[in-house]
């Protein structure tokens, strides 16, 4: 029963769409109808600017952090894993927004910060480095995701954690399939390439 509660609570936490709320409060827009159409931090940054993008980024991270901590409180380490994964699912497929949310990168990072802090730090450094030098957020996100199961193996985590990380990484990469196609075609948008909403 506690695992089910962890699942439900994690999912509900994930459905809190900071980008949608910020878009409505600041410009009275549905962020999903602007820019890339994605309800996440990157599209918020592109459409609404740096402050809004950073606010959404940190709130989305906190959703993953809170979900894992709540899951652990309810059902131990396994509960944390369940709630963390559910929060990512809630962010990507929020029931209150017709299942159209973001790509789960920041929320996944929040989950990893609690579960694998050293690995999350390495991923963050890799992501930021790639974004700074290429201005492609998608490239940084995809690379960080691919590194996750590799780092879990290198750090000596059990197969259960490796499978968990691989599943999370696979989901993130899959959701970026359009970005991958645009990167290969040289058509991917760079950070700062789109005008703000006036």
C-alpha cells in the first residue's frame, strides 16, 4: 500500500508544471503554444527569459528531490525510487494538462541529486560545459542522460540501480529524438536563438 501511495504522490508532485504557471502569471500564455511547445525550463528560458527559465529549472528539480524524499519516508529506498520515477512521469505526462508536459530533464536531475549525488554533480558539469561551448541544451541533456548508466556501473552500484538509471536515460533520450534529428541535420535551435514573447 505504501508503494502505491509513493507512486501516486510522486506522480502528483511531478504534474505541478512550473513553466505553465509562470507563463500564465507573467504573460498570460500557455507556454506549450510558444517556442518548441514544450512545458519545461529550456522553452521557458527561450520564450520568457533567463529569470523565468531559472525559476522553472529549480522548481522542476525540487519536484524530483521532494518525490524521492517523500517516497523514502513512505516506503524506504524502494519507495524513493518509485516516487522519483513517478515524478518524472508526472512532469512528462501531467494529467491536469492533457498529458502534455516537458521532457523530464530537470525533474530527473532532482531525483538523481538525492539518489546519486556524486553522479548528478558529474552530469551537471558535463551538461553545463556542453551548453556553454555549443549552446545546445539538448546536446547537454542527451549526453548527461547517456552517461547515467555508465557512471552507475563505474561507481559500483548494483544492477537494480543500473537498470533504473538506464530506463530513465532511455526515456530522456527517446523524448529528445526530434532534437537528435535536428542536431544531425544542423537545424537545432541554440540557446538564445528565439525571441521572447512581447
